[in-house]
C-alpha cells in the first residue's frame, strides 16, 4: 500500500540483511517513523507496546523476533527462550502463537549452525503468505462490494469499519480494507465510515491515515455514530477484522465490534468478518467462555495524544483525577450476528460447518 505515493510493507529486513525494520504505529498519524529491531527483546517490546499491532503483523514480527534471537544464540535453549519471551507479549491474538509454533516446528529439527538462515527464510515465507492471504480475502470481499454496487448503479457504496484491520495491521493489503482497496482501484464508487475506535483511536489514527494516503474517500466518525447511520440507510456493508475466531465462528475483535454487529443485525445491514485462516483457533468453541480477553493499562483510556494548533504533539488526561478505569481491549461477537466470514478460500457461514466446508483438512479423523 502507499505512503506518500510510495508502496510499502509494514515489516522488512533492512539493507544489512539481518536487522528488521518496522513502522512505529504509536507515532501515527502525526509522524511517520520507522525503527530498526536488533534483538528479541526489542521485537517483544515492539509487540507489547503496540509499536506493531494487528494479529497478522504481530505474528510476522514474532517470527522475525526468533530470527534475531538465533543470530545471538542458535541453541535449543535459546530457541525455547525466544518462544517463551515472545508468546507472552499479547494474549489474545492467535496469530502470535501460530507463527511461533510454525517457527519452532521448522527450526527445532535443524542443527544450530543451520538455523539462522532457515529462520529468516521461514519468517519471510510467513510474511509473504500473509500478503497473499490478504489479497485473496480482498478478491472475495470485492465480490460483495460489486454486488452492492450492482443493486445501486451509479451510487456510492458505504462501508463501515471498526478499529484498524488495514495494511498496518498486516504485512500488506489488510483484511477488512483489502476489498475496499481493490474496489477503489477497480473504479467502484466506495466510501468508508471510519470508527475512531476508542481507546487508542486506531480507526481515526491508523485506518484514516491509510485511506488518506491511498486516496480512498472516507469520513471519521465517533464510535457511537454507526447505529445512527445504519438506521438511516447510510451503511451498505460492515467489514471488520478479527484477532481470533473460534471453530464455531465466534469472533474476537477490538472492543466495540459486538455493538456494531448488534446494530447491523437490527437494521438488516450485512456484517462480514474478514478472516485470514491463521486467525482461526480450531482448539476452542465458545468464544465468550474460552477466549482470553486482554486488559490493558488504564492510561489508554484516561489519556489521549494529539497535535496542537501550533504543531506540538501533546498527551493530556481527560478523566477526573482518582477515577478508576477499566480497559478491556477486545470483545466477542457471537457467530449468530455474523453474516459471513470472508477467508482466503472464499466466503462461508459463521459456523463450524461453514468453516470446515472451506478447510476440510480440519475435520476430525473418523
């Protein structure tokens, strides 16, 4: 995707051939800053402090974190330490463990002398696979936008998003934004309602920044506006991402997704979850009971950062001193509220049968 007209990815190997470059997403939208990761501790910090975020990008960063660890020590013990250090950084996004499991399974059988080169090759494959998955999700989701445009010839199709499931949350293309980018490039009139997404304002700060750089028409709205727009026929489709989806189709995503799904259901607005297969947790069924919900620091709610009129970047407190804060990072949307899951293999019902229809290799052996 484009930054000031230049195509970029969110993570890359630097010109030295070993250190890892990332975009510091905590500095967006007011500054575009890239950072260089040189060891596993820096990779872990990048994930836990949300310099990188979004389930697919977290997984790719963890994979490269293993590479950085093995450069210093390629022993079995070092591989295990890297795994344990990285897997603790974010508890909800399933791609983190998926990527680390893939790295360990690939590297453990190898001799230590062969591991570093193999680690970088595997991490690159994970990153490249994410790009291909997201592009495929975009192609399938594009069909939904085309169908909406066919029903309303000549009119603009309005898509509502929540949080950032764009290319900044992945290696490229994004999940929920991939169909939007492809529709825009195909010349379809598309406009995006961008939830600001408190806390952290990842819609206002990241999704809006992405769309603005790529020239996609959009409007930032406060989180509570979505239902009103749906009531008045101003939303044609909802596209959201996911950090973990259960085997029966419950979807864990950024806090507030559940409320959007409820509003969409009440107003007959199709609600789609753009789902890369590494985000499916086949080991759990009941999202409300089994998905661990991350609780983050209260200052993400009580404090907010922005640019002043004279150009300074300032962080201010917006809650009364002494008022306690709860900061649940995710919620779970039951499968019954999801119109469909848009995967790299196609679109299916949010159900066990729907998912197994697209991923038959996951059927239990009989």
